[in-house]
């Protein structure tokens, strides 16, 4: 039986070697990577169980209603906690959390270092003396000092400094959902603000900047909308200006590299002439060091320039493919306008998930058993034993599910573009290819997306851990350890980017052939390896063209902002509004042009598959667009011309050789 099984495996392996995989676009659909989908479902059940545990143990009620420093939840009747004297109070009428010193904030641990009490009403006026505290308690029935201090003892109690609020008590109001008394005057948090705004020494500057942002909020919103419109327009018209952008980029790179190298050599010659015997020993040593450094820089720049020029010379013909792909990508957006909405849906989904994740994390922060702090005597809720690892499970869920959402966007775009490319008659396309792609994703390919997201998670988790360790050890580790940490972080980052690019192409292969993730990744890798120079040209030239597009959008938005703010004479500080506008416009441009980049990558893989398995003959017609067809025809003509010239050259050499032989014999 073993021999039979071995022979069958060998035969299968031989057949797989002899017969390469046949790419049959859109001909068959089947579910892929089902075990990974089941694993992901079980993982999400675990995430829901963590949320349910936090709610069942009262963490949700403690987070929303709030609790005091003795373990009592505000707004309800509490059970006695053994060993805690002031626990077990009935706080049904006391629904708000009041902090004795709300301005005492631990910035490093991001929490208030203040005793918290449950009160029936937040102070709505400033209370300057202990007599004012007594009057407020008598009038409103809200005790602002510790439970074991009676209102008539506020002024004379020996421990009133620690058991009563810090004077003066600022007016406060409760939050809409979370019942916390928060001071209305934000100047209470001056120390907290100083930790974040260390570069500001004059408070008037802060007030002017904040006032300016509030005054120009309409202009900021209008400029952000302008950046959105410019991004949408650029994705459509980039096919018309891609030729100009590519050749401008080529000219800038050539002139910049040659000019920079020439300047370095000129500086080296100039420094060589300035070195003479009239200099002092120290000046002579410094001059020689500078001369040596310039020589090294000039040689390195020369080598870099030569390599760069050689690469551009050999890749000059492949730049035309980048231009053709950009042209077709622009046409894709005109045929599939819903592609432009993908960043909105992805962003909205990520925001909803992150809100849920942060909410559960806050639940876990107040979950567990009450434990008395030996230093302060106050109660803290902590999870002991295996339960404390729920936070780590929850953190892994943040990365994996976030990557899953991003991968769903990539698979959706890939499915729609594949449908567009491999449909010969565009009138036969689905009415909404994006919706059809989403439905195919949900029905067939969720397991593949889950597996791809998990691979990225495996790389991202150790990178984040090393980054956290590096930040915690900053200034404490030696130079060697710091260098090793940075090298590991950099290597993991590079690996993550490579895997992300490979995943994108694997999703495209899955959308074409309905194969599982590993098979699709292998097939896509072979196709990319066969077109390595084309991949390098598209990723270098194409990415830089898209970067120029982002710069163009940011520049236009900033220029419009300067013109708009110039007419608003009552506000003279333009720095923060312009920074907000530029940052937002760059993020918007990045989101939309990233979709354009995905479309270009998908089109390239489809093009590579099309040219490999089709040749334009009857029965093997190309699927590609006219722009790509022109590129193929031009390449074929150039190849035929080269072969013809080479054949004539070889024939001429043969005739010359025959003539020499005849002359030798006669």
C-alpha cells in the first residue's frame, strides 16, 4: 500500500511538472481555505466571550456608571467587600463620580491620582471654602467629602485636607453617558497640557491658535472637501498626464544624479586646492578629513549614478508598460466608479470595529476582583490567573481583524478589476461589479482573506513588541543592543511590506482561478519572478508618480488654504489650520491613490498572465485593453526587428567567413 501510494504521489508530481497550471479566468468558483475560516470564526467567538465576560462580571456597569475608590458602583446598592471599611454602601441616589483632586493626573499611567466618591450632584458653582462645601451638601444632599466625615465636620475635621476636595472646587458637569463630574474650566488641566505642548511658553499663543482653528473651522472643512474632490479627479485624469509625469520624473532623476555627482567632485577638487602649508596642524587635519570624506561621497555618488543610469537604460522600454497600465487604470475607474467609495467603506468598518475594541478594552480595565492597594489603601480591580491573558488575546484580535478588513478591501478591488479585465465584451459585465465582487468574497474567498491577514499578523506582532521594548529601554540600553533592536524592527517591517505585496497578488490569483491561498501565492510569485524587471519598473516609477500626485493634491489644497485664510483678516495665525488641512489632504490622497495602486498591481498580474498564455492567434485571443495591446505590438515589432537585424548580421558574418576561406584555398 505504501509503494502504491508513493507511486501515485510520484506520478502526480511528474504530471504537475510536465503540465503547468492552466489559468481559466472566471470559469469556475469554489470555496477556498475553509479550515482557516472556521478558525477565524472560533477566534471571533472568543472575542465575543471576552466581551460577555466583562459585561457579566459588572465591568460594563462600573465603566458606565462609575465607581468610587472603595469598590462601590455608583447608582446602585453594593455588597460589602471583606477588608474594605467604606464598601457596601447603598448609592442608589448617588449616580455621579466626583474626584477630590481632578487635576492630579498621572501622565505616564494615563489616569487620575485622586480619591473618587459617589455623589448625587456635581457642583455647578465654584466652592472656595469648607463652609461652602457644607452649604452645598445641606442644600443639595450631595456630600463632597469622604463618607466617614459628616457635613458639619468639614471645617474642623483633622484630616479634611485628604478626605475633602482640594480648594477651590471648580464648577463641573457630568458627561452625557459616563457619569463623571468633569471640571468645566479646562485651565484645570494646565499641567496635563504642558506635557503635550512643551514647545509653547506663552499661553496667549495657545489661545490664539485654538481660537483661530475655531474661527476658521468652516474653511478647514471646505478645504478637506476640496482635497477629496481633487483626489477623485486625479484618479480619473491621471491616465492623460501619466506620460508627462513619467518623463518629467526620468529627467529629474537623470539631471539630479549627474548634477549631484558633479557638484561633489567639484567640491573635492576645490578642497584639494585649499589644502596648503599655511594652515595650522589642526586646520590641516580637519581639511584632510573633509577632503577624504568628499572623495568617499563623490565615489559613492558616481557608483550610484552609473548603476542608476544603467538600470534606467535597460528599463526604458518597460516604463512604457507603466504608462499603459496607468492609462488602463484610469479607464477602470470610469467603468467602475464605485471603486472610489472603497476607502469610505473600509474606513467606516475599521472605525466601528475600533470603537467596539476600545469599549471592550475599557470594560476589561474595570473587570476582575477588587484588590486593596497597600500604599494608598484604595480599591483597584485586577484580573488574576489565566483571566489576565484575555487582554493579550484581545490585542491579537485588534491586529488580525484590522488586517482582515483591509484584506477584504484588497480582495474586493481585485475581484472587480479581474472581472473587468477578463470580460471581452464590456457590455456583458455585471451591473455593479463591486457588489458582485463583495458577494463572491463572502461566498467563496473569506478563508483565503483570513489566512493572508493572519500571516501579516504573525509578522506585525513581534515588530510591535520589539518597538515597545525599544521605546521602554530608550536611554538605558547600550549602543549595540539599540542597533540590534532597530535592525530587527527594520527587517520585520521590510518582511511585512513584501508579504503585503505578495498577498495582494495572491488575492488576484484567487479571484482569477479560485485556488487556495498557498497555491495562489506560489503561482503569483512565479509570474512576478518571470517579469522581475517589469515589476521593478512599475513599483519604482509608478510609486513615485503616485507620490507626485499626493504632493500635487497637498500643494493645491495648501495654496487654496492660504488664499482662503488671507481673506479672513481677523485671524493672523495660519500655522495650525494649514497643518490640519495638509495632513488631512495627504491622508485622503493616500487612501484614494492606494486604491489606484492596487488597481495597477492587479492589472499588471492580469496582463502578465494574458501575455503568457495567449498570443493573439485564433482561439488564444488577448483579453487586454487597446492601450496594452499597442504596447505588446510595439514590443513584438521591436523584437522582430532586432531578430531580423541579428539574422542579417549573422548571415553577413557567414559570407565574410566563406569569402576568407575561398581566398585561403585559391
